[in-house]
């Protein structure tokens, strides 16, 4: 297991390797929200970007994620840059370890851990290499299945209830995925162990109804969304994700499904049918465009998790294979080879899988929003520019990071794609930031640009940093 855990950390660390700042724009957003929450001392706080509204717990369904990391940062004293650089890998190591715990009970622990460690990180679907809610939610899926499959006590149901409650507070789609995965297992136990099915059902359902009353208000609108066709995301597709994860794990998942079906038992069928339920949801959205876009986009990561776990069962089946004695002598196969045929095949498949996966993970491309010069300038603004200078205008692509670092508002920012407002900001900077009326009309008092500034009302206080006179 230690080599597998080391591999998991390394693969999750690749996006941050050689870059000391958050990578994905979602990481910058979560950093800004966590800092704003801490500053306000409440889960309701002013929008840290535009400052035009109050973010409340009913509109920020990932508040638990921001609160968790904010409190962790405060208690540990670990810097934000260190947290975003190293903790994705640490969380993924625990995720892989939880997959091992789930699989070990059924005889394929390290095999499941190995294939889970190969889950890729991409800009489109995110993944374990970024410090985002879906990566943290990934950790709890194997643990939820482990509790449901192996324990039938009140304490187990309480633990499952707390786990789902926490998932709902940090990332609601993760909690919904647990429900989808465990629904077939609940049905399997209805006749033979009704109390167990009831216990799991209550542990899954109560968090949606009791601890978070604002969730109830969203249930009906969300249900209506299921029947409205959606367009597919242009940056990610179901077949493409299978290709990125690898055809070998997918093939071994098919073998694992067959072997688990032969083995039988509610735990084996629970894994198979849970994976099938998840695949039906994803394929339905991909083929018919009905469902929730966020469940499709984030569900692809959970699909790879489940494929990896079941692929572990397939690899374990190969490991346990050996040639019948009656074939070894006629074929003149060395007895040692014949007795360990499965293990040799297993080693070959592992080598092939790693040879294909590791270089592909290493060659993946990730964008960087800011460089070291930007970061130093933003830190300088945070520490030296007075509070009355509240709003800045700068290249919209860098604006999210500026707000996260400085704690000051921005005129506009690019998140997914440029808007007309972003284009307006870019044009203003290209024209030398010369329109003072535009600055005053929009309450802008800070300009950050590497381009030429042709405005006598702006004073350069640091390289690329300008303040509006008389503000």
C-alpha cells in the first residue's frame, strides 16, 4: 500500500508542481469565499468579488467547505498557499486509503486502491488534483459504502447520517451521489433485512430534510429541472472521460462486474448495481440531455471512482488465476510459472496500466491565472493600499485572483467565458485607462495593468498599480 499511496499523492500533486499558487479558477473562488467568511465571522458575508450582494448560506451550498478550510487555516496556522498546494494530494491519499478499506473486506483492497489512484484531474471535470468540494466529497463515497455494506448498528447509521450531513454542507452533488449508489443496496435488503434498509434510508434522507431547511426549498425546483432538456457541456463528454481514465481500467471493471456477479452476495450486487445506477444517470444525460448538468459534470469523477473500485475486483480475479495442473505438463510450462500465472499477468497489467497512465497525467496541461510578479503586486496592494480604495479594474482573467489575495472588490472577472462587461474592461485598459468618468461612475479607485496608462488622474504607486487621485 505505501507505494500506491505515494503514487496517489504524486499524481494529485502534478497540477501544482512547480507553481506555488492555486491553479484552477474554482480554487481561487473558494479561497476568496473562505477568507470573506472568516473576515465576516459569519456564513453570511458580502460578495468578495463585486460586492453587490450578500452571500447567504442558502445561496452558498458549499459554505461548509469554506468554513472547514477557514477554521483549519486559523487553527493550524498553515498558510493558504501551502494548503492549496499540498492538501489536494493529502486528501486524495485518504481517498485511496478509504477505497482500500472498502475493497479489502471483499478481497481486492490494494487493487481497488491502485485504480482509484489513477483518477485523472482535468480543467473540465476537476478531480483530485484541485482543492475543490468535489475532490473532498470523493473521499467520503467509499466510507459511506463501507458503513452501509458492513455494519448494522445504530452507531453505523448515526455515522452515515453525520457523513451525509457534512457532504451536504460542503458539496450537495456528493451527497446525492451517495443516495444513487446506495439506493439499489437498500432495495436488495428490503425483503431479507428491512430494518437495515430502513436504517440506511433514514440516515440518507434526514440530512436533506432536517439540518438544512433551505435544502427543502430547493427540492421541488430541482425536481422540475430533471424534466427540462439541457445542452451538453462543450468541454467534457462521457466517452472522452473514459478515454482519459484509461481503457484498461474500464476493461478490468467489466471483468470485475462479471466476477462479482458470479460471487454473489448483497455487497457484491450492491457495488455492481450502484455503479450501474450511476452509469444510467450519466448515460441518460449524455444521450437524452435530461437531468442536472452539475450531476453529470461532477458525476463523471465519481464514475471513475466506482469504475476503479470494481476494476480492483477484476484485477484480483486475474491475480488469483492459475493454470490447471493437467495443462502445465502437456504444454511444458515451468511449474513455477503455471502456479503463478495469474500473479505474472497481474504484474504485467499493472506495469502496462502505469506505463500508459503516468505519462498521460504528467503531460496534462493546466492554465495559470497569475505569475509571481502579479502575486507580489497583489500582496502589496493588500498590505499598503488603504481601505477607502475599495474597487479595482484589471485584466478580467486575473481579477478573481486579485480579489482572493487583496480582499478588495473588482469591476468584473472572467469565470467560464468573457462577458460584455469583461470586454468593456479589456477595452478600457487597452485605451490607456484614460476615461476618468468611467472610473468615477463605477466607483473604481484602483487600476492594475502592465500596459501604458495615459490618465493624469491616476497616480502610479507601485509598478503596474495606479490609484485614482482625490478618491
